[in-house]
């Protein structure tokens, strides 16, 4: 099982930034990074706050902007965060004991949660506090941990730091064999001598000078290999991960464009391999209401689940964490 919020593998001694100081994603850079991952997850750049469905994948209900599940604890994290914002008396309150029980036991049961999706969808469409709760948990569980790794590596470019986030969402930020930490460790191990490049950003990896884009290309190469042949059993179900190499191909395309800082937009490949432009679109004053996940994605997911032979495997969005 994966370890929630746990960072066992550390790289401070292996990777420090030499030429530039690290640059945290913020503003449009962060918005674009999140939207790039939305393309891979939802076939569009939107944030699906009001999405909720039982995918019959052994993880209970899947919902919201990061596929929060009632059977993997992150949905309960969202509900608890929402309670903090509302004072604890809201439409989810009657379901608290059931949600906590399923979270603690990692149960895929939906018994006693008949109104769960109705509440999630209704609140997701217009309740700013509920949208904020999802943002907070997404950042805490996925975004912030991925950027801690980026800081330790000293990554300067938006494209590098965005790749850390996307890998964290799909592979997890824990210490499992397919996780972000393991991918970084494996990438660092590839550099046994200086590896110059043309990006004008140099990392120190194992005491060697490594161009940031050279490092990033190696990371993406190893990540693609992991997608084709995952090490963890519950990432192998339905051969789904091997079908998601459009994520790595998309980033390869973006790197080839030579635009390593996003500013207002970036060109990537969509899930069909067609070039698209992802543009910064930060709502002013409040979160935007998002439409539900596309029927194409849901249908494809169900087909993969039914054909996998692994009913407890969360194929598309594998369980990224377990209890501490």
C-alpha cells in the first residue's frame, strides 16, 4: 500500500541547484500546470468539481477535481476540510460516520451513501467553500508534495515542475515502487558523469553537473517505461497504464517546442496526439463551475475495469496513499 503524505526518499544530498535558484509555480504557471493534467484526466482543461460516480473499481465513489474516493481516504479528507469551512453542519454531515468508517477500512462499499453523489454534484456546481475544500486537499495531497521534490532537485523551469505534479497525480507521491520518489531516484541513478545541455540551467546530481532538460528527458523516459510495465500489481490491472503514455508523449512534444516557462500558455498534445494550446484561465473572484467528466472517458474506464480481472484495482486512478 502507498503511504499518505509520507516522504521517505530524500534527495537533498543528491540534487541541489547550482546556476539558478528554484522557481515555485504560481499564478498562471500553476494554473497551466494543473490544466495540463486535466487534459490527460478529463480530455479537457476544466476542473470537475461537480463530478461524482461509482465506477465499480473497488474504490467506492470517485468524485471531484482529483478523483477523490470514498474508499481511499482522500474523499473523507475533502469532507472534513469542507466541515471546517462550514462549521461542521452541512449536507454531508449525516453521512460522516459512514464516510469515516469506509475511509478507515478502505472499503469500496457505498451502503448508506445513497445521497452522496447528489450532494457532491449540487455543491460542486456552485458552493465556493466546497470547491475550496477540494482545492485545499488536492494541493495538500498531490501538488505540494510534488513541488517539495522539485525544490529538492532545484528544478527551475515550469515544464519540469509541472511534470513532477503530473507524475505525482498518476504515480503517487509516496514511497512505492511506481511512485514519484522512486522515479526520481531511478532518474538520478542514470547520471554517473557530467551531462551538459543547452537549457542554461544546471542541476547537481550525485555531484555531477546535469542540464535540467537533459535530466527531465531522462525522467520522462523512465516514467514512460514504468507506465508500460508498472512494478506494483494494483497498477497493472487492465493494462491501463500502458495506454496512458500520451501523457509522456505530450510533455516530450512540449519540450521540443523549446518553451520551458509557461507565462500565459503552452502547446502540448491532447490524448489523441493532436496539438492544442493550454491557456491560463484563473477565474476572478470565485471558482468556475465545471461540467461533468466526458462520457467517452467514463465508457473507456468501465471497459478497462470490466476486462481487468482485478476488481479491487483502481485502474485509471490507482490508490496513491494508505493510512499513516
